[in-house]
C-alpha cells in the first residue's frame, strides 16, 4: 500500500583488415558520415538538446559493467530486453532533466562545499586516503581520474538538490495518515461460504463431443502438447581432457619431489610429560623466584631418580589438565605449544629430561616419552601422487591456450565434431530427450542455459552445425550438435483423451461451483439480514491466513455502511466464495507500530510529490522521444 513508482577475433583480424581498408577507399567520407550519423541519431530531446544513440549505448554499457562488478556471474542478457533498453533511455532523460533544472535554478555546488562533502560524508570513506585526499589508484581502477570524479560528484549533488526541496518538505496531514493507516490495518468480522470445484466433479460427465471440442480449442492446445525434444552428441573440453594427453618427463617429476619434499614427509609429533610450577610473567620478581626455586628443587630430585616423574607431577604440577595423568600431554606437533616449550621438547631424546624451561605460564620440567612421524616417503612411493599433481598443473596452464583453438575448430569445421575429437582425443558423448529448458535433476552440460540456447538455435537445428563452444562450468567448454529433433506438437486425442476428460471435468465443475455461488450471493442480497451459517472470523491485511490476496481485498473493499455487506469472489479453479462482512473491529492488534506506519505514509506522500514535480519538469523542459528512431535503434541495437 505504501510502495510507489521508485568469441573468434585473432584469425579474423587480417581478413577484416583486408575488407575494411578497400571499403574506406570506395565509400570514402560518405560511408564514414553514414556511420557517424547512426551514432549521432537523436533518440530524445530535453530542452532542445539531443540524447544520441552513442550516449544511450555508452549508458547501457556502463550499466552492465556496474552490475558485473557487483555480481560477476550475472547474465548480461538480462539487459537485452526492450523494456530494459527503454529504461536505460528513461534514466538518461531523467538525468538530463535534473541537470537542466539544476542549471536553470542555479543549484551548482561551490568548490568549498564539494570538498567538505567529500571529507565528511561516510559514503566516500572507501575512496578517501588517511590524509583526506582522494584515492586516485582506486578511481583509476574504475576508469576515472580525480577530475572526472569531482565533476561527476558535483553533477550528482547538484541534481539531488532539485528534488530535495520537495521531498524533504512533503507533508501529510495527521488525519490523512490516520485514515490510510486505519484502512491498511483494519480488521473485519466475516463469514465465508466456499463453493469448491472438487465437490462438483462427481456432478459432471463430459460427453465425447464436449471432450473433442475442448481438445480442438486453440486456447487449450498447450495442455496437450509434447515438448520439443532433441537427441544430441557432444564433447567436453576441460582440464581433465588435456591432462591425460600431457607427456611426462621423469626428471621433472624428480625435481618436483625434491622441491616439495616436505609435503611427502609426515609431520613429526612428540609425546611428553611436564611438571608446571605456575608463575605468571606479570607477577613480582620475588614471587617468580620462589616458583623457579621450587621447580629447580623438583628438577634435582628427578635428576637423581627419573622414575619419580609421574608421582611428583601428580603432587606438584599446577597444570590441571595433565597433573592427574602424571603430567602426560599426549602427542603434539610443532606450533601446538608456546615457543620455549616447543624448542625444549623437540631438542630432547626419548626418555631425556629437560632443564627448567621458563614460559609466560611459569616454569616447566619436561620429559620426552615418545616420537612418531617425520618419515619421508620415497620418490617411488610418492610418484603416482606427484605425477597427478604435475599433470594437473601443466593442464591448467595449457587450458587457456588450447581453449581458444578448441573454440575456433568447432566453429570453423562446424559440420562435425570429429576434428576436435581426433585432435584432442576427446570422448563423444550423447544425451537423449534434451529439452529447451533444463529438466529437473539435469546435470551439466544439459543443465546449462547457455548450451541449451545454442543447441536449439536456428543455425544448429536447421543447418546441422556444431554449437559454438559454451562454458558450462569453470574451465569446461562444451560443443554439441543435434542428431535427431522432434518439434513440439499437439498429441493425438486418442493418446490424451483421459487427460482432456479430466481437464474438462475440472472446467465444468468450476463453472458449476461458480453458478451455485452466484445464486447464493443473489439470495443473500435479496435478504440482507440473513446470516451465513458459518462461524465468524476476524481477517485483515496483516493476517490473511489462508484466504489469499484477492479474497482479502474483496472483503476489505466491501461497503460496510449498511452491514452486513455481502460480496462474491470468483477464484477461478479454486472455486467461488461468498463473504458476508458483519462489522469493522478496528486495527489488527499485531499490526506494526502505528507511528512508524504513519511515518512511512508521510515519506511515501513526499516521494509522490517529488515524482509529480519531476513530471512537471519533464513538461517544462519539453522532453520528446523520437519513437521512430528508438524503434529502429531497438531493432538494430548492438552496442
């Protein structure tokens, strides 16, 4: 309620050069003038100034690039519809109207205000250097200089002022806001009588003549149509297909093993026990000295009798996690302990006792109890893994180079896939019953919209060509061709008679339900005080429950000046509903905060006023759209 209108150039370059140069010599300036006139074709005018096709093309390219930067996987074809192209022109017109108005109303920003705005507005924080200057490198990455940025910012802020005076001063009276909020959050007590087509199916019996007539009706043809199907063959060109054909040199594998030997060595782990006498580094020196003395005393005892380690650890260690286990820390690798502890533990031999080790936690006595890991696999043992890794790396590096050749070959020899199969030793694969849109559960490549669009193109279907190489996954190209094609067709009546009968029965049952519903509505209108026998219920736009938007709108739109008010609502195949509105009961108690809703109403009102003001500016500055030129541009568009 509150929402308002708010791929093959390298090999063609030489041929193109041979074609272009003579054409310039033959056509001369006249040909160039024709192209220039096309670019300068005026699609619209604002205040007598043209908006050219070149400007329109540039705006659309910038629009696509902005979306690509934010959503790299977005399909540019989203912008190819006539509506999106017209929207791009409308945006250009709006911008030109705003710039014209800003100039006529003398709303340009001073240099000082522009600097202050850039220095203080949070939206520019990402492109401000710590000293407050503009980040020129970031701007350059977006194709702008600091001067271009300043000019664009000045334009944007100037044009914002055109509507700001209207939108910021928009006013909606309290009474109007209250009425709008009341209407939106209003509850009504209503009784409903449903006429469900499911209850009438047993009351209809379509005849053979009716079934045939329903089947022949062009409006129903799509219901009994078999989809177009294609049996295809295709090849997949990816890193895996390159990898199996990469030659491997033994010396390269041994060099890789030597350079990455650490990766083929299991990490060494050590098992140790310790006794900790806690003494935080922040404690006074005398307190830490006492702790150190205690640790030294324990160390002396252990030096004389190492067998006492577990017993002394249980009695004296202040590490609650290991004391009860005789100081056992289980196995640990490098990086698991603080550095002084780790260095001492990894310097010991099994059964050896360390000196007293000081860490931030206090003083430790460490005994190494076991060592495991650290063994290096031989080259022969690691060779399969090394070969797989080297093949993968070489294939990835070669993919970009070979992908262009694959793309060119399936295009240049488009009457067969055999040339690419032979050259790259690819496997010919097949798929049956492929449809124009991905089928549920389909896998790549027949789950790729791009590949399917190419498969069902006129060039591939009619001329029996390979599809252009389509990227269906990262580093995975596919080209295919149609072996057998069946166009969409209406199936014979004999094959779909039961389906037709069922569809017709639903249609007849729906009509019967509607007829009885309308009759009931007429009865109630003749006897306004008669009540429906169903239980009353409260409904609102906030709590539509299972009723749905059309029924709710009909209930809330009924005239209740003379209650009860009765309305009938045709819900199509969902049946017919008679609704009797007994009374209005005020706002729904679970509705949003009324004050906030009123604020949203006022904001929407202000925006509506701003849009009205913009419409007046369009009229004032005589916006004209050259429909003939626009239609031509839409048909020949290739920015």
